[in-house]
C-alpha cells in the first residue's frame, strides 16, 4: 500500500491525535488509548498499540498517577529553553503501564537521586515555545511528588 491510500487508512484508525493529547494536557487530563486486543494502555498516543502493535484502540483518560522512573536537572538549557532553566525533565511510569515524559515540579536545589521511585501525580501541564529543531510549541505533563 502506498501514499495517499495508506494515509487515509491511518487517519481512520487514529482515535487520539497528538494535538488532542496536548489539548487534554492543557485541560489537566492525561489521555491515552486502551487496546481492545491485549488490554494494554498506550500513552502518548500512537496509531498502534505500543504493546502488541494492533489498531483496535479506544480513547481513555489515565489517572495521572505513577512512579518517578528517572529525571535530570537542566541548568544549562539548550537553545530556545533559556527562560526555563533550571528545570527537571522526568520519566514517569504510570499506574496504567506506559511511561510518559514530562516535567517534575520540584525545587531544583533539593532534587536528589532519592526522588527516584517516589509516587507522583500529574498536577498540570507546561507549554514550551520550542526552538528551531522542535517544530513549534508543544505541551507536556507536569508531575508533582506525592508526599
Ligand atoms: Zn495491544
């Protein structure tokens, strides 16, 4: 299958676009997809299930809760992110299964390795304007540590 035909087919299967995912984040909702075939949850959205590759997907809302898998503190930002530094990009393993990239809202002076494994919850979102490499503005989830 080639070109336009493939494109039309993909469109029919996409029940959650990346733009809709980001809009959900801006409204405080972490959206994902549940696979009718294996039951796995896919997040961020993709045209296929991230676990089994099938396309029978239904839009769902995730809890926004999870475990901090890893993070880093950015003190020397890349071009276009000067205003943001210092900030903490993080990877969260959600309660529902998939790992989501976001930012951690935490005092950068106190952020130590001991934070890894802590329970976190989505508390909002952050929209960055992007730089010449990222093709415009994007929104990511912001997580806070659950004390
Ligand atoms: Zn699946």
